[in-house]
C-alpha cells in the first residue's frame, strides 16, 4: 500500500455531537490511505468513549486530548507532529463526500498550492435559503473607504448559490474556510496560527499571499457542513458559548487590527451574526422547525438592533470597494 499523503485533523467547530458521524463518513468516503488525528477539546465522557470505540480498529487514527481550547490553539499544538505532505483540516460538523481526496491532492501538486479549497456547501440552517447551497467557492479581500477610513470586506463569490449554478473549473481564491481545507503541511507548520475565533482564515490567507503561494478551489471535491440545522444536545452548549464568547470575538478583531492595521467594515455585523446564531441554536434546541427558528431569530435580531444598531453606512459597500491586493500592489 502507498504511504499516506494526507493527515486529516478533526476539530470541533460549534458542537461536540457531530464527531461520530464525521469520523464514520470520512472512512466511508475515503479509499486512499490517510492518517487521522481527532482533537479532543473537552468532549463529554460518553462521547470520548464513543470516539475510542469507533477508532478501536483504526490503526491510522489517534485521539489527542487538549482540553477546552479554541481550534486555532489546538492546531498550533499538534501541527509539528504531522508527517504527511498534506493536512486536511476538517470541522466535526462537516462531512466529506465520495472522491473528495484525489482532486484536492492532484490540484495541490499541479498548482504548487499552499491551500486547496473543496467546494463547501451548507445545509439548511441559520438564514433562509435552499436546503443545500454554496457556502464557499472562491472569495476575495476588498477595501472600502468610509469618511477617510479604510475598512476590509470579505466578499464570497456565488454566496448561497445552488450547487448546479457554481462553476466547475479550478479557480484562484484569496482565502478559505475551516469547515474543510487542504494545506501543504510545510506551509501549515511555517505560518502563524493566530489566537482568533473569527477572521483567522483571512489572516492566514494574507500570510499565504505574502509568501507568494497559491490558494485555489477545486470544486470536484465537495464538503458539506451543518449550518446549525441539526438540533444541538445540551452538552454542546458548553463548547458553542465558549467558542463564540463576546470576549473572544472582540479579541480576535483587535488582534487582526494589530497585525494588519485594518478593521472590518462588517465588524459589528459579525457580532450581530454571532448573536443571531445563539438565538437560532436555542430555538432549535426547543425543537422549533428551521423556518420558524429563522423567523424568531430575525425578529429578535431586529429588536436588538433597535437598541444597538449595526453600523452599516453604505448601501452597497462591496460595489464601492476595490480588491485589496490590486490596490496595495501585492
């Protein structure tokens, strides 16, 4: 058998309870040899046992206990122990699909890419839309000026488009998403992994650009993530409210600003997005159907903005913006 070319690293994103499905699906959809590292960020005892039982006959897998830390910190702690040429970072609420790996590896080699994105689709959940829609094909970082102050914008192309409407060819991207992404392991081990829970993918994308390495998207590989549509268990709340705590999200914004010198135009909108996700999560925990949960979330969000309005002075900030790298001559 050929030596494994990729190590899959599974970390929690929003919850704990998706991990068993994620592991089983990974093995079901992956015929190529790989190594697996499951990062235990304080899973409850019954899930620790389920993970151990699931991996008992998998000699290519290991569980690494790291305690209650954010994903970036967890990846920092284990990355130097990865010995395959490529690393696939996979959130535990995301699932790969059939034939996901070969296109990513082939594209990484052909393009000498530091990062290769799969096409990332999201299932129905927060915000109304189709039952399966695009989350990330490609994206770019843009800059807009408001009253003499420059702000950054992340612009996702084909956002929430139907899968059949997304281009089929490999294209360049300026960033990625952590739901599922393939890294050149040497790059992953050489960059800074900032202590962030938001905007970390943008920070890393900018580092890759400084290195002169490519980020590309290969839509023949598809990853599907659960956009909070599946009801969370009570024990999931511990990780969700830790990961998305206001102190951590605000710190992430300030850390990005100190590292790159810019705020985001949508900083307040991001905090409001986190708030809405919390309301939606609680609605789903109370067994409200997704459409009703979204209606409640929208109404609660509107009430909140009556007291704390979201700063958004431009009617179409993306239209008024320019590509960051073109403007800066990178």
